[in-house]
C-alpha cells in the first residue's frame, strides 16, 4: 500500500448487508495447504514452522478464518495418524492425534463474503485435504464440512473481471478485493503494474492515519476478501470486506493474521462511455458502515499510473485553464489542486496519451475536497499517481462518492472535462 509521502501501497453494489451493530475488526488465521512428499496434503497456519522445507511445497492459501472463538463459530483442529493429516471439528478423533487448532471457522454464512469449506478424500491413498468448492482434484471425493471462511484464490495472483465500452477496456482483480488493475485505451495500458505500485483502489484512513479500511491489501500483502463483482450493460461493480492495519491488532505475527472489518462493505461501480463520451467513465465509490466514523480521510480512489505518464497538469473547468506542473526530483513528491470544477491530468512526453480525473468540490455539491498528483521515483520503481481525496465524518449506512476518469490525448482529456462541466456532472 502507498499513501502520499507516507505509505507504499489506500446502488448496484449492495448485494449483501451487514448484520452487526458496530464496526468489528476481526483478526484471522490463513489456512494454507502444503503437500508433503506428494502423498499428504495438509493445512497449516504457519508454513515456516512446519519444518518440512522443499519436501512440502505450498498449494496456496484457501481461506481466512477467525483466529479466536467467535459467535456462531467453532474450532477446527488438525489431526494426524502419522501418515495422513486431516482437519476436523472434533477434539478427539479415533486413530488420530490432535496437533492443535487451525482457527474458528463460521457455522453459518452470517457475514458478507463467506464461502463453504470442503474436505477432499482420496479413496486410493487415504489422504484427506482441505479444499474449496471449485477446485478440481482428480482421485479425490469432496464433501462440505459445514463450515465457512473468507475464500482465497490458491495459486492465483489474478482473477479478472473485464468490461469494454467506449473504446476502453477495464479489468478488476478478484484476488485483490476487486482492485481495478487495467485501463486500456488505444492499445495503451495506463495503470501501474509494479508490486505495491499498481492499480486503483478505495482506501479510508481513520484515527489520524493510524488505521485504514482498504479494498486492496494490508502492509503484508494480505488482500481484502472479495464479496461480489459483475458487469451489467456498461457498468462494472465490485464489493469487498476491507482489511485493516494488522499491526494495530494482537502482539505478534501480524502478517500471519490479516484483520478484516467484518461488518463493513467497500467497493465501486464504474460506468464506461459515460453520457456517450467514449473513453470517459463515472467512478462511484460505495461504502456501507453500521455506525458513523468521524475524521475519515478517504482516497476515492488512489490510482497508480504507469511511470511513463510523467507530465502533470491541472485543469480548471470554470476558466478553461490548463496549467503544467513541474514536480521535483525527490523520491516521492506531489502537488495538490482544489478547483470548484476540474481535475488533474497525467500525460506521456508526447502528450498523445493522457489520463485525467475530474470532479466537483463539496462546496459545489460534488464529493471532492482535493486532487493530488504524485511522482514516485524510488528504489522500488517509477510510477505516477492520481489521488481523489475527501475528508469527512462518514455517516452510518450506505453512501456514495463520484469522480470521473478519462483517457485520450492531452487535448482530448481537457475537452472531456469541459463537456462534463457543461453537463453539470458532479
């Protein structure tokens, strides 16, 4: 994760509803599956402590489950008979020795984002393995355990939901909580792709930046559970259960224990070819909170742009004023812009490819306090960034916040901003 100069990362969506009365951070275990000598698949919550090295490669993370006892949850134990390990809700199992708790999976789908946990059994070898509903395992028979966790995407770094309209193709990554990872126009991919400097996601900072709610990832690279995603006509919508800063919870092994805000939903809808303008999209951040949260600094969204887009412009739509901004040579340096109507643009050296964000200020009935453009030239890579920022006491319930993204030549993007202004887009 990255936030400006500090961190390195920040209507159709409400398909599920929360059931708790307050925001509840929940510390989790990661259920990862190892394969010992290609004969015994077994579950671990800390692969480094298993001591089997290259003889038991990982087959991926399968679920997040609560670390400790919760309402409507039950302990899951790892049992071993010396040849086979299996996972069971029974503390004692004939012929097996209890090797300890793996966590506390839920007994019901009582929270958004949960999915059933399965057990697979190989009738030829006698091997048991934890699995999910979709994995194909030749030689194994699967059955549901009657337990639920937040599903992961074992062995995958991408599971993309794509949509094309108005000459633009976008793709959101389910593995990363629905982060928008691709925006392509005229053969050019605009978003950053470097580790930690990629994609576009919504991010809410609270408690004076000490904690956050992110639809992408935490500082350890543990990703927010994906709840839903779909395309409907020209709109793509995604929803996640946001992750928090795990270093604020518990006393050790923070990267082994991601923390989710289990009763909060965070996501977006993106409508392409907005108002028939071709490569212009309406981006709506969507938030559902059980109770109000004061003093939120909301990046809606934080967008990493490919480092080749290293010329920076502001555009004031009221005066049709386009101004180039020179950023310094520090590792990371930014500039803020707060028009009544307008936005910022980042272009390549030729000015034939540019990406911009446009919005209206809160004072004018919009939902933007300021835009920030940022240049990142550090040891981890070169990138640019567009931040759309709102600072507010966030209300309980469902709320939405609009901004508009567009691509084209520099002149095209300025022209689209003019049209949005003339239309009264907010």
